[in-house]
C-alpha cells in the first residue's frame, strides 16, 4: 500500500490541552515557525473517520513529532484520572517510526530531569529535552532539537513569543471562541507566528543598518 506524502517541515505536537499549558503551547508554535517548521495539532483534523485513525494519519504525514510528557499526571477534577492520550499517541508514533525510520523522527520533551526513567522506564536510554516548564526552556530546546547554523537566537524568539501572546485575545475574537486549542484559534496563532518569522527573515537578509 502506498504511504501518504510527507511534509518535510511539519511537526506534530502531542501536548496537553489545558489552560495551565497555555504559555508552553504558544512557545511551541512560535518557536517552530522561527525555525522554518510548521506545527500541527490533533484538533486540526476534520471529523468523519474514527479519531484515532485520523490522528495516526496526521502523524504519518509529518516528518517530525514532539511528545511533551511533562503533564502526564492525575487530573484535578474528580474522579482523579491519569492522562493517557499523550503516551498512547507516543506509542503509535514509535511504532510508525520503527516501521519507517526514514519517514519520521520523534522527540520527547519533559520538565523534570530523570523523571522519564520512572514514569516510562521502557524508554530508558532515550534522552528527553528538558524545558523546565518555562517558555525560554521550550524555545531553547527547540533550537537544540532542530539545530541549524542560521537559527535565530533565543532572545529574538522570545520577542516573537511575547508579540503572539499579546494577540491571543484578538485570536479569540477573530475565531469566535475562547478555546485556545480550537482549530480556528490555533490557525490564528500560526498566522501571527508565520508573519513574525517572515519579517525576521527579511530583516536578516537586509543585514545591519548603517
């Protein structure tokens, strides 16, 4: 069976969808655009087919994926329940990458060093990127994971992050919803991030002004 085409700049984000993750979520979007990559979410996928199949199809179409396990914890709302969606999607991705290693590369993100050895000991030997639960940590580790000589400095990436963050209310207004992870809001955040990334590239091409 022929495999779906791969978007070589696409990065699937396997992250928690909650308010506490807001700043890191925006940092992932902004940081990836700053590195000429394009983030994708499960919430982008249209309805129709079974959700799990649609998520797998999205993962298969992306060259990369990031799996942030920093929030695999018990939910605050009763009944207290652990989050299993992210480990499930990680397992699907690992299987896909094992079958087709040239088509997909996955990365693990965590907030706490060595916690992965306890929470998912079968992944011992896999080095996660540790963001320490901060925006700067996410941007710095994105730069490490997707290193290239012309990558913008973290300071400039932080400036772009602050601009996008300041426009979240505008994104809500344009999308007609306050759900930060809704497809329409996500696309607005991507639009802002892309404009900033393109502006930075133009400024770099012009070089320093006299």
